[in-house]
C-alpha cells in the first residue's frame, strides 16, 4: 500500500508539472508534447485505480489520434506568437478568476464533501465478474447521456472553428474557386493560332 501511494504521488507530481508546462511553454508544439506527457501520466493513474479501460482509451484515442490532430492544427494555423501574447496579456484578471473558481471547486470536493479531506484507504476489491467497461457504459448511456451529448456538440463546434481558422484569407495566396472552374468552357482554355509553315533550309 505504501509503494502504491508513493507511485500515485510521484505520477501526480509529474502530471501537475506537465500541466503547468502546457500553459507556460512559449512554443505551441512543446505545449502539445507536454500534453502527451499529461495523458500518459493520467493513464498510469487510471491503471492504478483499476480503471484499465479508461487508461487504454486515454492512450489510444487521445495520444494516438487527438494529439496528432492537435499538432497538425498547430502547424497549419501558423500562429503569430508575438501578436498572440500581446492580445492575451490583458486577460490576466479573467484567468485569475477562472483559476480561483477551479481551486475553490477542488477544495470543495476534497475538503467539504469528504469532511476533513480525502481518506487514503484501500478500496474494497471488486466482486467476481465485475467489468469496469460495462459499468462505465451503463453510467454513460443512462445517468450521463445528456452531458455526453453536450460534450459531443462542443467538440463539433470546436472542429468547425478549427476549420474556419485554417480557411482565413492570407496575403499572397491564390485560393481555388471551384465555381469558376466548373463554368469555364474549352474556348476559354485553348486558343488555336494559325501560322504559316516553315521550311527547313
């Protein structure tokens, strides 16, 4: 039990440090790589909590697919970091308020709900034939069906926003106009020129 507790706090410390690196890193690619480290540490913590399905899905889906998409989006957007930092500098009061609300929510869960903090005791062993995948599916499609649909809508809006950002107008770029390409005729593309034949000397 002591060894598992040490491992939990070790991986948690690395997770918190990587999360701070995601926010404080100046290069967005470094932030994405640190986010991969966060996912790996979260997966290990899920495995320690006997939630094997969540740990494996976190690695396969988020690290294997979502993070690749993040890297592609970061490289496609070609973000001007200097202008972005100047624009975000004025929003530090909002960031402080959001951070304070998050800390209050965490303290509410840890202190108020548990009346004195988290009880670090061993969880009872699951019954024979227990499947955490089945339990997760039953909870997701019964009690949390509407929040899951709401999360799907939010992800859809985020995907559309990413596409719109990549389609912004840039100087020096010739966009493709499919309508003009379809309406064009052969006489607009090809011009026949009549020339007198030349004889070789």
